C-alpha cells in the first residue's frame, strides 16, 4: 500500500467516528491517537461531561501537568479525528492523589 502510513488506532477512530452508536468508543480511540503512543499509556479515558470536557485519569501530578499543557492541542486533534467538535477541554483527575477532583 502506498501513500500515508496510518496506525491501527487511526483507522479504528475513523471507522468508529462514522458509526452512529459508537460515540464514546470513537472519542476514546481518537483521544489516544491524538496523544500519541507514549502519552496515551499514561492516562485512562473515562467519558465526557455534559459540557463536552473529556474525563481522564492519570497516575501522577506530573502527567496531569503534561496533559494540561497539551489540552488545547489534544482537543483540536481529537475533534479533527472525529470530524466534529466533541472535545471542549479536559477534566483531569490524579488517581488517589491530592489533585483528585481538580480539573484545570
């Protein structure tokens, strides 16, 4: 196959985005693809709020800070992969840490 190389996650995000009932799964895959393999291993996607903020859980405050720094870029990339505006921001929680419950 010639042309642009794609990851499996990218192809999966595209297929899921086109399916009417796969909204949350498509968003999860698109966010992980937008983050890249290294960063994607450091957080877990948990859902989306009514306001369109993506809920993610990280293991440390350091990774939470990294996600906060990349928030606008990650949301833009996620929306581009989905072909529609789904991600308005990130709601980041540190698993079991003092930042638990603090989004931004």
